[in-house]
C-alpha cells in the first residue's frame, strides 16, 4: 500500500478532528459543506476558552482569519472593514456573530480589539499555537512575523457547517476575504 493510500485509510478510520490534524498528508483544506473543526480558542485571557464547535452551534457566524494583530493590512483594512459593516452584515445577511481569529496570544488580540473599537461588533479570538489554522489547513510560514501564521481567509458557518470559504490566493493579500466580499457568492 502506498504512503498516500495509507494516510487516506488512517484518515478515514479516525474522527473529524484527527483528519484535520493529518491534513498536511491528505490535502484536506476545509471546504464548503465541511463541519467546522472543534478547537479551543481564547478571548481576552488564557482562562477564557471559546470552543469553535460551541460558538457556531445553531448560529450563522462569519469567521475571518488574519496573519497577525497590529500588522498593517490587518489593522488598516481587514479588521476595520468588518467592524464598520458589522451592523449591515448582521441585519442584511442574518449573521449572529462576526469573529476574527489570529495566531496571537489572547492579550494581544484583546488590546487590538480595544484599539479598534471592536466590542459588540467583532469578537477577537486568539489561536496561540495555530491549532485552528492547522485544523482548517490555512497555515502559512511567515518568519518575519514569528513563523507559522494563518493565511487571510473568511468563511461563513451555518449551524456548524461551512457554507462559504474565501482564502486569499497568496495567503496574505486583501481581496476575496474582505468584509465587502463576504456573502456575495
């Protein structure tokens, strides 16, 4: 049996979260129709765990990922776009929550949210070890930013299932994952 077939056999015999952990060998980037992986993220401090499975259960949630808090593109365009359109996205598209995820610690994400007035508009969740980015298979190695980070992406999750996915072609650009493009498909 080839290595590739063995990896597929193993992936098919284990639960969904384990499949995502094997995603490097099975090329299993999250796709429309998939259940969102259940991963613990953090809000404001390491003591406040937010499980992604619980977060999206019974709701319509926009999740967008960025390489890092306080980086120029993220701070000037990506996060402010979702903050400024949050009311419109919630009222016109029936979105219950908007969440920004980054491979940062929860204190940095909290400070970034406060600086941008995100409270009540966009929740900022930390993915300190990149577990969520790895589960989605949207990691990118950016040594100047500290190593493994998340590509820029946006997705809509309805009752736990991914219904829209937009991943920037180069992983870092600012086009398809912006707030004004979400829900237009």
